[in-house]
C-alpha cells in the first residue's frame, strides 16, 4: 500500500507564531504586524496573514536597499 504525506503551511499565524517567524520579541512582532496591516481578527482570535507579512518584509528590504 502506498501512502502520501501532505504538509500544510498555514497562511494565518498566531502572534506567537509570527514572533517566531520574524525572530522578534512579542511587542516588536505585534507592532510590525500592525504596521504591515497583517492583523486579521476572526471570531475572538487575532491572527497574522503571512502573505501580508512577507509583502511588508519585501517592501522594507527594497526601501533599505534604495538608501
């Protein structure tokens, strides 16, 4: 019998997961996520859109390289 494993990469991250993803402290990660408009509230949960976060990081990287 053949089995396949599927790995799912979540688009939405918790603040704690975003903190680990960014390698920043909780407060700094949350502030960056808010500045990037990556915060999404679903029900009672506060989540971070990883795509928006990646776009904000790419934009910041471009701005830094243009200095």
